[in-house]
């Protein structure tokens, strides 16, 4: 087990290196000049700017310098937020996105497993139809709309009740996190519900379940230890990248709820061609994703003993 | 007990009857059996009809409803379905010089209320021309407009204009006039630029108007019948209303369906296919190959989406204003398959250990036979869920890509980009968002039900129950 | 289907479901109790409402976090707004947008230079006095090529400034000297009529040298990396999350400042979110309202304010000889069918925007009154037939059989997209010209404009100072911001005249001439002069909006209990 984990970690590092290189190449191939701004500047200033950001050197040199700095943990200084290092930006904003993301995953995971199991058991009956309807609605309405509507609903609720039940936007307490993370996790929750339902439907009718019951096992135990555990594997598979995706893709929610997360900065950075932030964030996210995938794969082995990871 | 001694003669041979077990119904192959089950499932059948109806809407629709989806009807911006279409014929617009007073008094500390606000001519959607009596000592006037009555709490509404010349006692309003009731308030300002305490409000009902030339060019009337001022015509009919630039919603939805459905069906099909092949190969072969394949999948997922989209756009040489549907398709497939691959691989890892796989191998089955015949059909449940979820995701990603110039170029519509645009006027003109979103929901619902039905029909585990 | 297992499972799962529902409800109840309790105790900024009269606190929202608070390098409106509250220059704009003494008590402007006498009681937030040396140091730093300040050009009126900035002269050649702690001497490169306007600009703000060097390159990065000599000082700066300004007791004029705290706990570009915050009573102002939000505002019966932000928006052409847009007849054809009134009234639909008639906006001052009253813009009469005739001539000259296809470069904002689609339809139906919309995100659009990779482009220009020259010199052939590379000798001459002359009549005549040339040559098609509408809590008074300088300005704002 440990040897496997170690091997995976090493592979992870290699993967991250590839990600960094690919992003570097992509970034420098995209047209546009990060140093350009609304007001044109003269040659001398332009030269100084290039020197400051190391853009005056040949591409390969830039690459080497950047990589060696990265190994030391230094991602450089942001082009747009000119006084902040990328490390600072990540350090201050990633925990926000992460907290939001984790809570979203908790909601999505719990909700997905629960609703999925419910609809599988009540297949084609009323609960199934209702949940199905909500799921369809949830995924066919753009996330932006759901976020905006939920904020509107909050305003209405606060106005109706007379005091501030939940904050409408902003960041600072767990209350600020509730609705945004719920909105963030909604899409994944819908997907997990369907996934869970589908795999539960297959398990529920399996022979070994009947065997378990006929052995006299208590229903709860059968449900948890046998049905859930088997059906949950696809959910786990998705969970790893879902965590990464939610943590990194919270852009819309961060925008609507004025949350100082990393997602917003990242999108801005791409638009502004802020090389250092793009690279730093991509590498960081990449590492995070890889780590999540490794964790999930290890979890696999724990849950399903038949899965032998070579 | 007496001993029986039996000889061969004691035994008589029974006639061997070849009565084979008759099969009550014809033998069905896997696929035909699946089809039978599908047909029996009423919900799946209904969804199939919906899908066919959508395709009909897409392909045949524009032949039936021949309105140009790009034509901008600037007289009917963002009108909801079923709006009033009457319009009166008037003269073309002539700039107005306004009304000025000869009275010239120096601005005073305080000023009285404005009075005698009236219309210089009947109000219409072409212009609203107000005139009022000059207020002595005013340094200027401010004109406000509201669609609600300003009374009780002085909510005068939109600040239309600030007039700095006290001799100007008129104002022409051209801003976004629709046939409705407006409340105009004119407030005088004193020497310090502060508004007077009291003011007068005038309620004005505007009627929709159109010039004779416009009516003829738009084909609203026969060219022979003469048009005189004051005649009533009906402006173009839009059964589902119009969008923010006055374009017909129904036509846009039909043309948008072409793009959205094409992308929404083809792209998921391809990337799920890729994911299945990739994931099953990785899961089954295992070992080093599996590791390499999966690491590559991780690599693809971690790449920043927007950046690579822009890169693809350059690489495919999509110029400004050109529609790049095929490149978008390729880009979508290339960047979306890892999730499916991972899912399928997970399933394969589970299935690989099942007993029947071992049995099949013992019987001498080759790898590809195992994968195609045994494993993949057992992943059907997971795959179908992914497919059905991929549809709306892809539609929205396409909207985003079109936004950055990667997909369809304006004015070509797509459901996703119509949703994008509709979001902004969500509160005022909900129909602009609801209509494309409803169609997307319908598509998703249909595919979900169809997917469910297919899974019920195809999945062997389900089928073992009779 | 056998039911035994199913019903047993069902009961088991039902138990779980009920458990989870109970857990969720309990959790929700706990949250409600918590928030109710916290509302009672009133702790923390999140419970304060938009306006707190007792503590004199104002709560706001900003679109982005200020990217650059080093005054020598700040370029964007958010940074300039914050700087306008925490710093002060020699002069400043008062509540009526008039120039009044700031750190300088009095001053004298001559043909060859200027002298400023600083007041005694101007202090930094650490108690030390603001000296002339601080200004000298800041101006030297802003012009140093290593600083790479994008607004260095605003200091070019100073002697040798441009040469220093382009690296031809060493930095100490600058014609700025601190005679002593109280007196600043300035030499001009050439006589300048509008120097006073420039001095109020944030790039001219003072910076104390020892503090700057002390921060080790991190000047402006965080709360402790800045010194404040303005009406407010920053006390909290959590990047992207929370910014807090409190009244600066060391400020020499602190008696005129009536607010105690300006709290900014929300950063988002989403105006709907801002509107929701306003509705919830959390912020006092919502700026940047869009046309779609107006109906909501009217329904809520909130008070709307408007102000012209001073910028001019127009269609720019590419004058490169290889492009069809360099042909005068083609441009004339486009000009004769473009109706700015329709664009403003039907497409943009926002009050406060004026249909464009000229490069020079209506608010500019002329000799005695408004520039546009003294020099009216040339009127264009729309004529579709004449336009088609010009198009035919253009096609002849260019040797085309069909109307050309043009690329229109626009921003990726929804408003820009709307306008682009309008133009596409307009030119398509009236002239048969196919417009291809080239939608680019920010940096790509800039790059394309710089490299002249466009035919048409929607372009906006905001004033740097309150003089027609800031618009006039935009089309001078040497200006790097003249992206289309319009080049006209008579125009260039007129700009040089306006730059060097001190006589108002001569200058205004020159601007009038420039306005005529631009119209005759169809160097641009003016679209509109932008105005904005915003909502403000009625209890907040004294907010100043500006076209030039820090905007909005709360240094004179105060709270009224019962409006």
C-alpha cells in the first residue's frame, strides 16, 4: 500500500511538471501582450517593464528560470496586482475557495448519495419523479441563474423576516458560506444523485443482496455495508476530480456572492494575460487535482477489497 | 422380503419421444430484446417522441416559420409574447427646436413649483415633447420620468435631463419609448443648483407609431392600398416575443436548435466514446499502461480551459466573426473525455474481478472480446448517466465559447448564448431567458428519460429480473 | 420483483433519510439562532448596515480590489479613487470640482515655471510634516524609467521630464527642486496653460523618501507599506475581501471631514449582486447600473442620480493604406447612415448618455462658457442615398465589385456585443456591407489595436485632465494612443499650437479647427458621450462625482438622520 502511494506521488510530480510546461507553452503562444495597457508607453519604459518581469529574455531561458524558481516554491510577482507575489495571492485566496469547495462537496456528496439511494428504492414512484424533476431543472438552468436567484431569494427572506437571517454576500463567517456552497455543489449533487441511483438500481437486485437478507442480516446493515458500499464506487470516482473542479471552478459563485476566492483571480489573470498568476495557479491547481486523484484511488482500495491496485 | 430376480426380458424399452421443450416465442438477439423492452417502457417512448419532435422543430421549423432570425425590429424591443401590436401611421421624425421663453430673470435662492406641464403634440413612441410654464428665478430645470406614479414618496424615477438654460422650457424625450404610461416630473433648480421642494407631474400615455415608409419596407401592408396619417396597422407578429434587439424569438430558437442540438448530441457522443475506449483499456490492461494512461488523463484535466480554448481558436485559424463549429466540437471532445474515462475505468476495475470474466477467460476469450462483449455493456448505467448529463454541460460550454469568439459568431444564435443574453434581463423580460432554458430543459429531460429507458433495456443486471 | 429485500431496505433507508432530514433541520435552526444572536450583540462589520449615523460609518462595495496603490504607478479608477481619499497633492478638487489649495497654501504659475508654498500643518499619518522634498522625490520616481510608470506622460510638462523618461537624460536633470522644506520650485519644458489641472492628478502625489526606501520595494503593497496624508487612512486591507478607511486625525483639514469610517467589505463586478446588497441594506451606493436593472430600481422607488463620466465613445478607423477603411468615400458612406440618437435611445437605453456629435464632449470649458456652445460641432444630415453613392465611388476607387467586408473589433462585455450587433445589422441592411464582429477579451483587443489588426473598432476615451487637449491630442500622429494612425498635417499643427500657446482664444480656436478637420476627414464617427446612473441612500449627502480625478469622492460626505 505504501509503496503504491509513493509511486503514485512520484508520478504525480511528473504529471504536474508536464502541466506546467504545457501551460507555459500555451500561454506564450496565445496572442496578446501582458504588458500592454490602455495607455501606450514609450520604448524606455517598455524595456524596463520587460526587464522587471523577465520578459526580455529568450523563451527557453524564461522557462528554465521559471521552473527553477517554482521548485524553490517561488511563483513570482503578479503582473496586474503589481505589489503582490503569486504565493501571497494563492496563500490568501485558496483557503477561501477550498473552504467553499469542501462544504460544497459535503453537500453534494451527502445529498447525492441520499437522494440517489432514495430514488433508486422508490423507482418510478412519486419521490423518484419529484427528485428527477429537480435534478433536470438543476442541470439545465445555468449556474449563474441559480446563483442570482438564490441571492434574490435570500434578500426576500431577510426582508420578510425583518432581520438578516443569512448574509446576502460577502465573506467572514460560516453563515457566509452556507448558501454559496450549496449553489456551488448543486450541479455535482444532481450528477451524483443520478449516478448513485443508477448504480443502486443495479445493486439492489443483485444476488448477493438477497443472500445477505436470507442470512438474516439486519436491513440497515445490508443497506450500508453492502448496497451503499458497492454502489458508491462510481461516486467516489467522480468525487476526486469533482473536488478539484469545484474548488477551482467556483468563479460564478464567487462573483455573485462577492467571495474573495482564487477562481475570480484566475479568470481575471487569463483575461489580463498575467503570466505569473496563470502559471502559479495552474500548477497549484494541477498539483491539488493530482493529489485528489491519488487519494481517491487509494480510497478505492479501501472500499472495494476486490480492486487490486497493481 | 422376497428376492426379485430380474432378467433382461423383464424390461421393456420405452419409446423415446423427442419432445423438445417448445419455445413460446421466437428467439431474440440482445439488441432486439433491448428494443422490445424499450418500446414497452412508456416513459422512454414518450421521450423518444420528444426527441423526434425537437429534431423536427430544428430541421423543418425554419421552412414553416420563415422569419429572418437576424432582422432587428427596433420598434419592438424585448416584447413578451402576445403583446399589443397596433401602430398608427405618422410623419417621419423631424427634429424639434423646442420652446424658449423670453423672460430672463436672475436665478433666485428659492424657486416655486413648476406648473402647466403639457404635451406640445400627441405623445407617441417616436417622441414625447413636453412644454411647461417658466418658473421665475429658476437657474434651470430637471426632467424625470417614471413608469410608476411618483406620488406619495416623491419617487420621480429616471433623471432624463438637466437643463442649464432657464430660458429653455421644453424637453423632447426619445429614450427607449414603449407604448405605456409614463409620469413626467419637471423640477426647477435654484441658484445653488438645488431642486425645488414642489413640482408638477404629468401622466402621459404613449401610442406606438410607425411611418408609412417603414410600414411598406417591412411588408406590413399591401403596396397598393394607400396609407394616410392616422391609419392603424399591425407591426410584425412575433408569437414568442422578441429579444433585446427586436429579433424574433421563435426564429432564433429554431436556428439556435440547429447549433445546440448538433453540438449537444455529437460532442457528448464522441467524447463518451473516447472515454469508454480509453478507460476500459486502462482499467483492463492495468499495470504500467494503466498508470501512464491515467496520468495523461489527469494532465488533460488540469489544463486551464480558457487558455487552451483561445489557443485552439488560433490554431484552427478562426478569423473574426467566423463561426468555428467544427473546431469547437474538436476542442470540446479533446478537453472533456478524461472524466468519462476515469468513470469507466473505475467500473472496469470492479467488473474485472467478477466471476464470469474469469470463466470467460478460461473459455479462451480474447481481450477485446472480453472488453466489448462483457465489460462495456456492464458499464452501460454509468455511461448513460454521463451522456445525459453531458448534453446540457456541452450546450452551456458552447455558449461560453461563442461568447469568446470560439463558437458561433453573432448574429447566429444558439440556445446557450440566448440564455447568456437572457440572464441580463431576467427580471424585466423573463421570456428571453425562460424560452431557451425551457427548451434546454426539455432536451435534457428527453435524453434523461431515454437514457433511463435504454439502461433498463440494455443493462443485463436489470434484465435478469423477469 | 420480490419485495422482501426491498421493503426491508426501504425501511432502513427511510430511517437514514429521516435522520438526515432531522440533522439538516437542526443545523438550520442552529444557524438561525446564531445569526439572531449575533444581530442582537451587533459585533463585527457584517452586522452594520449601509449607514450608521452614530459611529459615522459608511459601508460600500467596490468592483475590484485596488491593484496599485503606489501613486507613481496607479492607472485604474479604483486605485485612483482610494488614493484620492488617503492622499493629497499640492492642489485638490473641492465639492464643486474647483481647484483649491491642498498641501500647497498658495502658488504662482509663470510662463517658465511655478512655485508652490506648502502649509505648515500638513502632516503624514505618522505625525511627521509633509515637505517639498516629498513631492520632489515622488515626481523624480514617477519619471525614472525603472519605475515604468504608465502615467509618466502626465509629468512631461516638467523640464526635461520626457527626456528622462525615455532614458536620454539622468534623473537629476529634472526641473523640480525643493528649495527648502516649505517651497517647491518647478520649471516648465514649454509654457503651459493647464498645469494647475495636472497637479491635482494622483501621479503628482507626495511620497516620503525614507519611508519608500524602508519598505524594500513593497511600497503600496499592504496597509503598513503606505503613509497617508489625506482625509482618511487605511486601517484594514485584506486583499479582495475587506478594505477599511478611517478618518485621519493628522490631516490638516480634518474638520471638514464628517465621516469617521468608510468600510468596504464587498468586492464584486456583478452589479446584480451589488443591487441585492443594497436591497438588503448592506451598502449605501450602487454604481454602474445597467439598463436592465433600471426597472427594478424604479419599482423599488429608489432615488436615481446621474452624472456624465466625461468619456467619449466612437467608431475608430484603421488608416493603414492596405485597409479599405483608409478610403474617404467609404468612411463617408458609413457616417451618413449612422444615427447616434438611435444607438443611444434604443440600444443603450440608459439616461445620461448623449448622442455623440464630436470628439470634444459637451462639458469642456471654452473661453467663457462651454466649448461646444462657442464652437458647435458640425452637423451631419443622414442621407442613405448619398451614402450609397459614396459607397459606389469607394468601390470604384478600390476596384471592388462588391461591398467590402469589414472586421469590427469590440470588447467582450455584453453592452459592447449589443452595440456591435446593432452596427452589423445597420450597415448590412443600409449599405450591404458585411460586418464581422471580432470579439476579444481585454489584452487581445489591446494587442490588436496596437498592431492595427482591425478595420473598425469601438473605442472610448476618458479625460486625463479638464482641458480639450486631452481629447484633441488623441488624433495627433505622434500619439501612441492614436491606434488607427490617423495623420493629417493641418491637424498636427493645430495640436502643437494648442499645446504651446497660453492665449485661451488661440487655443480654443485651434480646438475648433481640429473639430472641423475630424468631421471633414471622417477621422471617427462619434457614438455617444457616456453618462452613468447610480443609486444612493438618501441619508448620505455630499457625495461628489467627477469626470476627472478621484471618483466617487466621499471626503465631503455626511450623514443625515432624517432626509
